[in-house]
């Protein structure tokens, strides 16, 4: 996956980037997404919802360069061509989770088949990262299906320059025969503003309302 370096000194976002990077400012936003159409279509086609959700989130972050900005392993700053989902799977027996990645570049159907294979292969290993090597270009995705929430926040204290997005979803709620998914996005303010967070949520909703386009 290609990484494109950004010349910070000649970048239009230089002042904002340096200010919030020095402040180590991240923020999160949570919104209830109406997933009625997406969920119904998923069930009609026989797919599991979680991999559909993973593919949806990955599609949206790959539409905007700001979500793909980071420092690479050499310490250079820039953006990736695409992000790969690094998502959690839960082992019912041990009540432990693992985080694995599955490429989405070949479209939904290929991703879905690979997700099923990866989830079966790596679940229950007792390892946090059983599938190696871990890619650098990841969007972190997890789901807490046991409870809904109105806000969610993570504190990444060991890497204060971690810039890639973190996405967390909760338990569905049913309101007036519509299904809603609580969805939290956490980003670093050095590369993302409220505008980008709102764009993320609005695009998620648009694709959830038009699932046939997503699942083709």
C-alpha cells in the first residue's frame, strides 16, 4: 500500500496541524445511525451484519484523505492510498477478544468470504493479534453488541501522535419500528475537524440508506 508524504511546511493545514499535534488533542463524536434499510437488506441477502458494518466504515474512511493521514513506521507524515480494517472478534468461551485485519480492496463479496474464513481461523486463539504482520494502514473498528451508548471515548496514552481513526459501535435500539446503531468516531484534531467528523457520519447514513450500492 503506497504512502504519500506531505510537506508540512508548505501545507495549507500547517498551523492547525502543528497546534493540535502539540496539544495532543483528539476528540470523539457519537451519533445514532438509522440502519433499518441496511439491516433488512443484510438479512434478506443472508449476510452477517458485522462484516457489512466493517466494510461500510472502511468504504467511508477511504473516501476522505484526512482519515488516512498518519505517521508511518519511519516517522514520516503523509497519507495512505487506502486503509484496511483492523477489527475485533469475540470468543464466547474465554470472553476474550482478538483483533485481525482483512483486506477490502477486491470488493464486498470477496471481503465477506475472507472475513468468514479469518474469523473462523483466528477466533479463540487467546492472542490479541493472532494474524501477523499487522498492517500500518488501518482503521480500528470494534462493536459492543451487549449495550447501547450515547458516548464513547478511548485514551491512547502510549502513542500521542496516533492519527488514524477509531470507530466503535454499540447495541441496536428500536424506535418506532426503525433500527438505530450508536456509532462513535474518534479522531486526532491535527488531521480532522468537526467538518470531517460530520462528513463521516453523514456519508455512513447515506450508504446505510442505500445498501444495494454498498453490497454490490
